[in-house]
């Protein structure tokens, strides 16, 4: 029997055998939830199709899906009606989308209604408070101090890494997992390989700095894949011998999906025997941490973190070639400030840059999309420094968490609203079984963003880092002017050149490209051996022994 994708739920994700008891249970559950239409074609299905549908339905907490739908509709910013639930902290509820038992005032189609009462003014968007902000830009003293704090925590095996790597390189012209993409570096290393080598190098640096025995420092790497990418990602890591890392320290888990819904909250069938589903957004990370890592074990990422004594977690997206994985400076900054969440940012330099910024909405931390900022606010200057924008903290999806905070996210979920993406979704006509190919949006996919937890903390540490050192996203097709393979390659090689120049090397001409790989240096350290050397040809520097062939 084929198992269904991991649905984002609180219950089991294991497929169950088709039997009369399970069928009876599911029919009752889905009828109570107002979703009994999913059984419309059940009696006409083959035994295998029935088994597959029951397995998929059994994986879904349908009442939770109804709740997510209600919260998303209540928070939709295009609203025209007031909040059906006036008390802050209580989610909107639906007992049956499009049916009976809903709260008074909730019609069958809830699209366009807001969580905010129409008589209440929207919360003002404000710049971040100074006490939440830190920087390493022109601040070597604090940077050194924070690095020492972070390296100590790493040496005590209290730090782990969460990688969000569920996407494919579709925009890049590749069907492979994005982490397997080659940006045409001289070494031909992929994004996965670079990040793995940074982890390996940091383990060694921590051992050396803290006088630990060789092989005693371990940074566990939790790699979040998706249904389409998990097998290929796991196979690639095995083929590459886990890039020299201990395989026991690399744990794969899967991003969840949620059912696609009609405008009135009905589950949509993609075939008579299956529901239409879609990824639940990078914020699905939080629920994925609670699900079993594999079908034959109850172990979850959260339980594994706890069992291994891990207290601090660095999370990031796979598509940034400059990411400092498990950055000890970032970790040390957050620890010194006793923060339960941290966010790295780069400086937004011009008002028109299309980037979300960290800010306050009322008294709560949030990420404000560029389209939400008025022209006046986007151009507003920092009153204490007229050379800076007031809303300057550009979000780069690079975060710190304490394990305690990640364990608490489940209790926040009822207050969190998923984002609605209106889509054209192929679905089955329930009257005749024909496939409907809509010409305009006929439903929605729901997703959570990783920063949607920010409003639930009062202890967020925002660390500004230099863009040229830490952020070069890979988003667009080859040949694009920005965020492309070419710009990623250029930025990484420019960083290598800067490290070498700072260490006292020179270059015979500007066309020479030297790639300093993470096997040699994590962030520009330990390159003193190049002092006084002139590079006369392009190449790769992975060990001191490589220097002779590249210099005179």
C-alpha cells in the first residue's frame, strides 16, 4: 500500500489498513466536520484505491483543518466584515464549513472577513525598539565576545542546525532538490556540500578553541525535505558519504502538506480517490518537528533534541550560499541577551527594495512585507542616524531558537492564522466525477511562514550582519540580474578574495578567481600562511598544500 504524504497534523501519520471499523470511524469524523463529500465515489473505487484514500483521510486531523481555515479567513486582510470572535487569543471556529453548527454570523463562505473588528483601528507599524537590536557591522569587540560565547555552547554539544530544504530548483531549470544545485564554482561543490563542510569545520574550530578532544564536538544537522525531494536528498547524502560528517548526526524529516480547500472550506478531491494537497509553507517547520521522523518510530525532531541535550538551534534556508551554518557569533549574541528567538537581518539601503522588514505591529514583533509599508514609512529615516532608514532590518530567514521555545509553539497554533493563496485548482466534479480545469481561482492553499511565531515572543534578538558577507540568495533563473546562480557565484568568490587580501595575499590581475572552501576556513580565519604570496592563476584552496600551485 502506498502511504500518503505527511499531512500537517497533531496525530499519527501512519497509514492504516482498510477495514470496516476504520471506514465507519472516518465517515463519522468527516460527517461531523462537514466534509463527508470526500466519500462520494468511495463505493466505485478499487480495493487499492479505497485503501489509499482511507490512509490519506486517516492522516488528516480534519477538525484541525477546519480550524486553520476559520483562522485564516478571520485574519484575511481584504476583509469587509468584523471579527466573529472578539476575545483576543481565541481562534475562530467552524464545526462544518459550508454547513450547520457555525458561530452566529459565520456564513458558508467566509472569504474576505477579518479577525479585526471593523470599529477598531489597525495596529500601527513601528520601527524596532533599540533594545531588540544588535549589530556586528563595525563592531569587532562585540563580535569577538559573542563568538567566544557561541563556540563554548557548540563545544558543549548544545547547538544543532535546522535546514529548510524542501524545495526543488524549478526556477533554476532543475528538477533536483535545490540543495543539489551547482552554481558553477571552481570546486563544483553544491549548496549541500558547502553547508556540510561548514558544519564539519566549525566542529573542529570549537574543539581547538575550547581544548576538546578530537571528535568530541558534534553539531546535529536536521534536514527538512519534502515528499518530492526526500528520497533523492537522502540518496545524495549517502552517495557523498555525508560529506565527511557522522551519518548519525544527520537526520532527515519531512515538511508537511495541507489539503487544498474551496472558498467555503471544503476539501477538494484531485481524483475520486485522493485529496488535493500542497506544502504548508516554511512555517510548517514547527509542526514537522512534532511528527515522527519515520513511519516505524515515534521519535520526533523535538524529542531527539531533548534526548541529546540540545538547547539552541540555528535554522536557515538552503538557497543562501553565504550562510554561516550554526554561526557562533549569532548564537552567542542571542545567549548573552537571553533571547528565545533570534533573527539575522541585513540593512535595507533604499526605500524601494522589495524585501520584508522586521518591525513592530502595535507592541508585537512581526515581519512587514514591502507592500504593507506606505511610501511615507518606507522613506522614514532613523531619527538617531539620518543616514539609515527607520525600517531597515531586512529579513533573510535566518533564525535562532531555544528548544524550550520550539516546544511551546504547539500551544500558540490555535492563535496563529495561516496565509491564504488563491489558486486555480484542478478538482473533481462531485456530481459526475469529471475533472474540472478552472480558468480562474476556485479555491485556496494555506501556508504558514517561519516568522509567524514572532508576535508570540517578547525576547527577540535582531542581529544585523553585513549583506556582502552573509546573504546571497539563489531564487532566479540563470542570466537574471539578481539572486541568480551567477550572482551567488560572484558573491562567494568575492568573499574568498576579501579573506585572502585581508590575510596579506595579492593577486596578479583582477581576472584571477580563488575559491577558499570551508574545509580550509569557516569565516576567513587561519589564512595567515598566504601572507606575502601572489596568486597568479585561478583555482581552489582547500588546504595549505594547494597554495604552491596557485602562487609565485
